[in-house]
């Protein structure tokens, strides 16, 4: 039976102590763990009120998959599960969910909303986070609509970012398909914008973390990557996938290591040369469409199912 704290102050004290303990165990800083917890509780509201209506994508999906190992993301990415849902309706549903009271002393007060020029995105909704009467943080929800997925959504129980005996009402959440997540990150590496080449250093680190953790069907991942690239091109985005992994820009040698350092669960791959070697092994067969079999994370190799 979970413990209910008598007051918001008592709960905040317990949360802070739990975050400090988790910080010592994982290396994540206390403020990041507290923010992830607030993200978790907002997600709990969304999936308690509408269990089948959303998918968690982006960095928060990796935090759900790899607790204590993935990097902190600055926002929550939510993908509407209903095809054709209007951005205005998607936003209304997020606001309704955020207002749902779970009796956990937390309140998410809506702030500014910014629309996106991308028709697949509903926009960004900001919230002020209150624990009892005290403002403790701010969070942003990026809302996506009208996205075509290659893979099937995955379900997993949502687990608190810190070890607390309460709240205990963690729902099952739906995650953006892993192969679509890989496709998003690969394409982000090779998008070209007026300001220059990609600066998505963290996406390479995330891809390598995934490669160290997951068995991946090669044919499905390959299809997802090339389908995503074509979808972006049709939307007017300049993206050209190379036939083999290429470092996206000249500044990556200096800037990649700091991004990789934020991915606490990443084994090796902390310098760009290490990362390039691992990325070539993982991504080259996907980029040139020669992939066969499944990715074996233990062996860091593509293997036929009978080998």
C-alpha cells in the first residue's frame, strides 16, 4: 500500500530526498530528476484520462525506456494516436488531461501556446508546475498530429523517475514505435537548413544508446528511415540521406562529446571517432538498404536470424 504524505511540504521533502539518493546512484543531477518526475506526473494524467489517445515520443520516450540512462529532454513530445485529429482538438485534450486531479499535490497551470509552421505539429503548450501553492518548475509539451508511422506503438508501465512509495497510480503508457524513433533521429542528422548543417549531436548519442539496448528488425528499420526521409522531402524539408554514415558537419568533433556525456547509459562512444565507428556498423546497412536480419545489441552487429 502506498504512503500518502500529509502535506505538500512533506511530499516535496520526500521527493527531494529520493532525487538526491537517485542522483548518487545514476549520476543525474537532482534538478533533472525532479523535472523528469514532473514530466512523469503530467504523462500519468494524460494516459489516465485517455489511455489510447497518445504516444510518448522524443527524449521522454527514451527516458521511459531507459530509466536513469537516457538524457534529460527539455520537453514532452506527445503524438496524437487518432489520424487526422485537428491541432486545436489535440491541444484541448492535452489541457483537459493536465487539469485532471490525481491527488498528488501537483497542478499544471497552462501558459503560452505557440503554433508550429509544420502541419504535422499542433504546437507547443507551456505549463507552470505547482506543488501545493509553490511554483516548482515549468514544462513544455510539443504536440504532434497527422504523422504516418511504420511500426506499431509499444506499451509499458510508466515508472517514477525516483524511488518513492507514493504515488502508486502509474498507468501503462504507449510509446512511439522504436523504428520510427530511429528514423526520426537519422533524418534529423541529415536535414539541411539555411543556418547550415545539422547540430543534432544528441541524436547520434541517442541512436548509439538504442543500438546498445535493443534488438531491431533490419528490414523494418530500413523502411522506416527511407519512408521518413521521403515524407520530410514532400513537406518541403531538405534532407538527403548518405549511402553510409557521414559526420554531418565540421563542428561535430568538438561538440559531440558534450552531448554524449549527457547520455549516462551510453557505453563508450564518448568521442567522435568512437561514435563514428559504432554508427557506421549500425547505420550503414540501413542507409544503403543492404541490411539483412536483426541487430544484435550484445554483439553490436547485424545477424541473420539463423546465425
